[in-house]
C-alpha cells in the first residue's frame, strides 16, 4: 500500500530565482533561501518514490479557448519552463520523469470520487512548477505527477472545491496498490498584486498573509475556506487566488494542523513554508 | 467588446517574439486582421494600458505585455502603469 510521507507548500514568485542567487543583496532573502533549503532537506529525508506537484499555469498553456479547472499531466516526461519565462526571469530548465501509473490512478480515482480531472499527454511545466522544483529537488531525479489548477482565469472553482480535490487525492493515494512513498508539493501564493492599481513592489496585505499562515498552522479549515473566497482574496490582492493551491494541500492533509507553518515576510512577497511530516505524526 | 480577443493577441505578443516585433514595427498592420472592436484596436496600438485595463483585459497578461512594449525602464513603468490603471479600481476580468 502506498503512503503519504511528506507534504510541503511554498510560493513561486519568479523573481525569487535571481534574488536567491544574490540573497545577501536583498533584505530577508537570506532567510527565505534558508527556508527553501530546509524544505529541500525535508523532502530528501522523506525518501519519496514519487512527488505530486499541485501548481498553476499562468495562461501560457491553458488559456480560455479551453480552460481546465484541474488537469493531470500524464506524459512520460515533463519539462519547463516556457521560453518567454526563461527570458524574462532567467529561470533554468527543469526536466523530470512522470510516474504515469500514479497519474492515471489519480485521474481514474478522481472519476470515482466525483472529480472529473482533465488530462494531457503533451504539456510544459510553467514556472510555478519548475521554480520550487529547482530549489527543492535540484537533482531532477524524482518522478513527479503534475496537477495543474486554474487560479488565474475566472470563473475559478470555489475554495471548497480545491479542498475536496485535495481530500480526493489523499483517498486515492491511500488506495494505490503499489508500495510507494508519496510526497506532495503545493506551489502557490499568499497576497499578490500583478497588473493592478496597488504597487507591485510590495506584498499587498501582510496581515491577511499572517492570518492565512495561522489557519494552516492550526488546521483551521473553516477560517481558511472563509479567507479564500474569491471576493476576500481579491481584496487582499488581485492574484491572491494562488492561495487555492495551498487550500488543496490542506485538503490532502485532511485538515490536520501543519507540522510547521512559517513565513518570511519579504517586502516583495510573503514567503510561506508549510510542512506536514506525516511519518513522525504516525510514530 | 471582445475581451477574449484582446487577451488572445496580448498573450501572443508576450509569448512570441516574432509577433511582438511585428507589432512594434507596425501596430495597426499587425492588428488589422484581428476580430477586435475599434476602441480595442486603438487602445492596443497606442499602448493605452489604462483603457485596456478598464475594458477588463486580463491584468497578468496586460502587465507582461506592458513590460515588453512600454520601452521604458521597469521602475518608471511600475509607477506609470499603476497611475494609468488606478482610476479604474478592480474591473471584472472574467471572460
């Protein structure tokens, strides 16, 4: 029987990559870099066989000509990011094998549990996938299963739906026949403003961010769902909906309090580190 | 109003350098065969970020495009862009 061994949630601001390389020049960035390093160590220590990654595309691939709410990538190999992202943010290429059996089991298990996942045999991993993977698994040796969400193009499913999808993933992993150690990485955002009227130089609502981090720390699902309604998130910043990827992760955790939920409040964007060490919890 | 068509052409310019260069060389020529309203065409050709934002163009795409077509340094753009969109608050950008 498969088991969930480690859940991790981090943010994916693409500006982090260059800033992290020269962390000493940016206030708070040394601490943020240490946080990502801690997450890398956690993931390695959990010795997973496969890593499910919950993240969103940024309209580069899934666009409103045909927009999936939740999509599982099941091509045998995955690669990213997009050339225009590499050009703008200096991001390196990331490649990984995909565990196609697990991908298929998630799709089919979803159908049986009321989640009609879209799926794809040809896709590119957006920076929301490659940036955390570059920090957390630089070896590029761990098979992944990418789960794409739509948090960018309204109408977006309500936060309760993201939570349910997370719960479904948890149930599906529990019933996988293979004897696999499964880790889950969610890549999202706290409050963020892009292309709106508020200054993009700073995190728009650190108070909101602190409250959300506390919800995750305490396993306060009701509070988290309330604060992740579309209208509430919009008030915190126009693209705060990246938070929904963390809501899905809390669903995977079954609403348990996180083992640790910290946040480096960088001026540019609050940088959370969420972990559930599930084997320790068992012991 | 064809919010989808505006987003589509903006996205194309963000993702494809050849399209961006055609637009920069001849905005009206590049936009000529796109199914856009006259005001959308004007706002795109004139890089009127405020008008496009007010129409409900997707803010993420619009900002990515602004970075590629404004022809000014990022810090100046951050201020000018925010000034242009501020009067319009948060228009619905659902398609």
